[in-house]
C-alpha cells in the first residue's frame, strides 16, 4: 500500500486528463454493454413489429452517432491517455536523475552504472505503460463485468449465478498466482540490470578490451549475464503460461455453462433461444474485460516491480547534504584548516587518522607519497565528496558542513589526472566551468590555458566535436581544456590531483605553465608524483599510510636527506 500511495501521487498534476480518460472509458464501456441489449430488444419487439421499415432509418442514425462518440472517446483514451503516461514517466525519470545527482561518491563507489541505467530506462517504461493502462483498464473492466452481470441477472438470474460461481473460481486462481508472478518479474529486473552492467562495462573499456585482445573474455562475461536473464525470463514465462492457461480454461467453462445450462433451462424452464443468444453475446463482453484484467495483472507486476526499484533509489537519504541552517560561502579567502581529521571508507579500513593541517590563504601546498597513502582522499574531503568520520575541516574559520554544498563546491576548482570531457563541442566543454560565460570569456579562458592556438587550428575551431569522453583529442589537449574550465570557474581554492602525471615531458611543460598561471593568488593543493612540478610549493608534505612523515619546502626537505630526498634522487637518476 505504501508503494501504491507513492505511485498515485504522480497522478496529481494530471487530474483532468485522468478524469477525461476514465470518463471516455466509461462511455466506451456503456456503448459496448448496450449493443447486445439493443439487439435483444430489437429481436423481441422491433423486428416483429409491422412498422419496422420506418424505424430502421432512425435506428441507423442513432447507432451511427453512438459509434462516432465511441470513436472519439477511443481516440482520447489511446492518444491523450498515453501522453499522460509518458508525462508521468518523464516526471519519474526527472526525479530519479535528480536523486542520482544528489547521491555522494560513496553510493557510486558501491553501485554499477549499467544497473543504474536500467532503472532509469527499462523500469520506467513499464511503469509508464501501467500508469496509463492501469486505471483505465481497471475502470473499463469493472464497468463491463458489473454492467454485463446486472443485465444477465435481469435477463435470467439462475444462469447468471452459475456464471458468477465460475468467475469467482477464476478470481481465486488469479489471486493465488499473483505472488509467484511478482517474484519472477522482480528477478527479471535484477537480471536485465546485470546485462546492462556487462554491456556498459565492456563498451566503456572497449579500447582496453581490444588492445589486450580480450573480446572472447568479454563475450563470455556477457553470455553469462545474458543466460541468467534468459533463465529468469524462462521462469517468468512458465508462471505466465500457467496463469494464462488457467484463466483461459475458466473462460472456456463460462461458454460451456452458457450452452449446457442454457439448454437445460430451455428444456425445463421459461428460458428461450433469443435469451440464450443474448447470453452468449454478453459472455463475449464479460470475458473481454477478464482477459484485460489478466493482462493488467502482468502489467501491474511489471510496473510495480519497476516502481519498487525506482522507489529504492528516490527514497534514499543522501549521506552528504546541506544542514538545515547551512550558510552560503561568500567572499572566500581560502584559509583551510584540518583539525584531528579521521576518515575510513568502511569499518575495516582507516585511510586517514588524526590529521591536523593548516593551509593559509593563497599558499601552495604539495602532497607527496606512495599510492594508497590517502592523498586524493584528503583532497576529496574538502569539497565534501565524502564526509569526515571524526574531527572537522574549516574554510575561513567555519566548518565546511555548515556551508551549502553548492557554494562550497563553487569555491573549489579541481583538475584531475583522468579528465572527463562531455559529448559535445570544445566550447561547450570549456563553458562547463561557467554556463553563463560569454564566448569571449570562453576564448580568454582557453588562452590562459594555452589551448586557444590549437583550437583555432581545427577546421571548426571552438565548435569542433570532441567525441565521446574526448576521444578525438590527446591527453594533453584534454587536460588543457579541463584547465580552461577551471579558469572560467575562477575558484579561490584549487586542487590539482596528479594533473600532469600521465603526460609526456613536452605536454607537462606546457600544462605546468598553465597551472602555475592558474594557481596565482589562490590557495592551491597539489598531489604529485613528479617532484619537478612542486618545487615551487610553499610547503610539501610527505605522507604514507601512517600519516605525515615530513614537512617543509623543497630545499628544506632535500637538506633533511629523508624520504623526500630519496624520491627526488630516484626521479633525478631516472631522468638522467
């Protein structure tokens, strides 16, 4: 019931089209129910009357008008009803996408993108179909079954009661099979999600797959997910087959009862052949909505199982969100203070423990150390991609949890090693740093990032399409576009997460020049493996899994002849 209540609220903006849909469905049902009754009356009274010739034209006009009205109502139900369902699907997809945007990095660390895609596409299509057809079919079926039964009672109640007994048996059978069908539909949803996950994973890494000639391995992984989905569908169709076969048997029993008991009542009672024919016609009307209800049961199970998966996500409370009294971060100076900060991704793995660190406004701090020592994690805590487990992080003297997420993240610029470019043009990707920026501002940001000349050398300039994830550009070109984004954003705090580690020496020199320009007048935190990029830092921290091991500027750390000096000598020897 809770799930149904959540589902019904999506009808709220569409009360009028829903009312009109049900009204039109009611008109269609009344007209369908009326025809056998009209035929019965004609057979008993009009067709035996001497003035039939003068009545027939009026009968034609009346029925013509009736079926024009039915056709118009059918159009509304088929067209506007489906549009209403599509709008509800749009609203749900919007809510789900908004929720995906709110969820923290922790959620994405634990969940597969392909399964998330399945929830926003396949699941919601089935929900849309049920949203439209559910109320309409239920209403039509109720009217037709009730109306037909009332008329059958009026024509000859003993036979009508026999048909009611068979219908009750059908209802008990259908209800008992509902649970089994629901389980199979839920399993279908999970299995198609795994298929989508396998496809998404393989296609996203297609360059790696082909470079290692591992197409057969990926095919085996896909085949496994695909076969499991087939097994799930097989179980689903077995349940559906039993369900539909059972209902089909009961439908046949309705016709059988009409013929057998109708014959007995004609033989021994006051039942006549005309009434038997009318009963047979009404059985068609009576069975039609029952068939619709059978299909609706399948649609209901698909829709509700999909909506449950939808509800699982939208009901999640994001673990990182604004406090009730959160304030805007304005006039940013850029002072950052770590006070006894501890962090762990899970209970068994502590990444940072009791970290105390002060970064004054406008200073440049560099972090050096082996992979897995928590450098990137430390930086991810500042924009609250994750929240600390203990201690606090302050910007300009205020705990970052007291700032709104939007204003906090607007004050921070992030340049990463793995650059993500969106499908679109170069101009659109640079403008991602500030969607309100003018073209002149985009060009200026590109110049500051040393990428303008390259862009202008392209046939389409700033309107050049970059391809999916920027596959048409080199690593250095993508990196400079990402730097141009940050210039356009113009944040007071800058985080450089191994921004040049994957580049060749020439690209590194060009980009390092851009980064030096970018970091002027900003509080800057740099994570680096190449020590040549951080020699001008105001302070360098050498960290490992146990915490901060050394602290000082480049010259001071070389004089200590410790871990940093060792790293420096190793890199210098390699460069020679």
